[in-house]
C-alpha cells in the first residue's frame, strides 16, 4: 500500500517511466555543461549557457527528440520551480530591500507597458488575437510558464501555444547571450545590469544565466528582479481570464495556475533572513539550484523546434521580436535614468 501511494504521488507530479529518459538526458547535458564550465578557467562560461547551446544544436540536427519530451516537461514544470525555491536560501529580505523602490517600480512598469504594447502591436499588424495574448504574457512575465497559464484562460489552440513558447524561448535565448556581451560595452553598474536582465529577459533560467554569467552580484539582482515579474503572473493571468469571460459572456472559467513556487522562494528568503543558515547548507542549496537550472536550460534547448519558426508565418515572429526589443530597450533606458 505505501508503495502504491508513492507511485501514485510520483505519477501526479509527472514522474513516470516515460519521463526518465528525458530527465536522464537533461541531467547528462547539465553535468557535461558544468564540467565544461569549470574547464574554461581563463574565460568563465555559465553552465546554463553551455547546456542550452548544446541542446539547441541537438534539436537543430536531430529535431525534437520524442523520447525526451515527457522528461523535458517534468524538468521545466517541476525541477525548474524547485530550483527557484532553493535560490531563496541565497537571499535575505535585506537583499530585496537593497533593490530599491525605483528599481521595483521600473520592473513592474516595464511589465505592464510590454504587455499592452504587445497587444496593441499585434492588432496593428494583424497577428491572431489568441497568439498575441500568449506572446504578451510570455514576453512581459515569465516565458513558457506564463504562456501555459495564459492558455488555460485564453483557449488558444495547441499550435498557438507551442509557437508562442518557441518564439519567446528563441528571442529570450538570443538576449541571454547578447546581454552579457553588451554589458562589457555599456556604462552600467552591477545593480543596473541585474535590474535590466531580470526586468527584460523572458524565462527565469535565462535571466539567472545571463545575470550570473556577468558576476555574482549581477546574478543576485537579476534573480530578484525576475521574481518580481514572476509574482505578477497571477494578477495578469486573472486579468486575461476576466477578459475572456467578458468576451464570451460565460461564467465559471477555469482558474489559472498560481505561482506556488514564488511563495516557496519567499518563505525560504524569510527563513534565511531570520535564521543563520550553516554555510554548508547554503552552498549545497546553491549547487543544487544551479544544477537544476542547468537541466532546465537543457530541456528548453531540446524543446526548440526550428521548423515552427518557419511554419508559423512572419507576423507572430515579428511580434515576438518587437515585444522582446521593446522590453529590453525600455528596461535599459529605465536603469540608465534611475541610476
């Protein structure tokens, strides 16, 4: 009986036999990326960036690996969120306060502005409305997670959701590489770069990768700024749900999933602020979170479907590019103004 309960619980979490090959592949890519990262001592590279590069190359050559699909889904839905929760042990409430009211205001203002800009520009160029809403949520808030949540209330087609994920992941990955390079050319402090990265990049893993690629301080700031956007997912998706109900005139729309992992992250931040954690515990949590984030980037790379970028047409691609550039430029201008 206990074994049956454990098996049923694991199945509900998505950890099935079908998921094991994909999880193993992501873990292998993460281990290889972390080993490669340590080998490049003269020119440090984030293992997350190495992992997504290798995985996207695999997807480009071999296509989407069907056997890895269930495992990739488990990594992106469960392990990524666990990694975010564990990152809470790396911060305190003092770190969050240090971000400052101007930075918090900028991040939230950029989120709202990007969401409505994407909706407006999508109408202007004639992009499909459901796909436009998904791209708005994914670009403004937190990438694939926001797209999946938004899809539960917008009722877009499965192909629209997949295409939105591909577009947001594609441009977010480009920016993930571009931001650390631009950091070397722009007159930005570590705080400014972290706010820019966390406020503009789409996926949590992308923001963390680009942030820590530049440095520890930059990564911590990027993580806090990004999680502010993640926390805004619930009210933004609720707004989309309200709009969908109003358009249809029906009540009882399905409630979107809430970002429970943000609550877990904040709980560990509070604990870390009130209790002095042993260094071994913090170091272990940090290593685990980096490994899980690297697995998540590998899963994102493996899920990249290059053909979808060609099949979906030019308008959604142009919309995704415009929205990504908009939030990137807006946040960059904002951090330069607030200093």
